């Protein structure tokens, strides 16, 4: 058995056939699709490998896409263009920086405990040719759809709550 290197989260990814099956289950579930269409915020559904299998318009707007298929199969940090997502041997969640990431911690903790987990953090992303920091609150909540364990992931801009702007350009 070959050991796959990672600095934090499991590196495995679901293949295209499995992801399609998961997406089909999600989009056939009226409660999940109702949430995707009605939640005014940033929401995605992840599989156990932390890959996006569904997202709402708020998430699409945040990452600047019109077609949700552009993000399907990516992990949150990859879709959001986290500067550390490509540093790990297997993408988002596997770099040396990931153990301190609020989003990855919330996701991994809720997978391990089967409980909702909420974390705060700063997401460092490349946008418009510059480095931008987003102050975010991340909530990961396990759900079961057609006997599949999935995660409902919500992101909230905490800068608004603190009276600051969502973006702070970093000089690093």
C-alpha cells in the first residue's frame, strides 16, 4: 500500500463517476435544493473528500463564475483561489498552512465528529492581480442524503459584523 503525503487533511478525491452520483442525489433532494435556492448567503455542499458537489448563487458570485460546473469537484480553497491551495501535495487541505485554516478545520472536525462545527479565519486569495484577505466565519454541518454523508458549508463575511470592509489588500 502506498502512503500518500499530506500535511493535514486526507488527500483522496472522489472520481467523476462518484461525484456525479453524489450531485444527482443532492439535486434530487428537495430540501437540499430548496436550501441552495433560498439561502441568501454563501453555501456549498461538499462530499466526504471535501469536494464541492453543489453550490448556490452566493458562492458562484463570490468566486466570480456564472456556470456552477466550473467549481464542481474542486475543494473550497481551490474554488476561492486560496494562495495556499496549490502548495499542498494534493490541493486544498493538504499544505503546511492548512492546519491553521479555519475552513479546513471546520470541515475536517465536522467529518470526524459528525457534529456542526464553526470556525473563524482569514482566507488569503489572489484576486485581480493582488493578494486579498477575507475575514470569514465558516460553518460545516454534516447531513445525510440517500445514505451519503455530505457537508453543508456556509461562509459569512465577518468584516461586516466588525464594521470593516470585506477586503483588505495585503502588502505581503
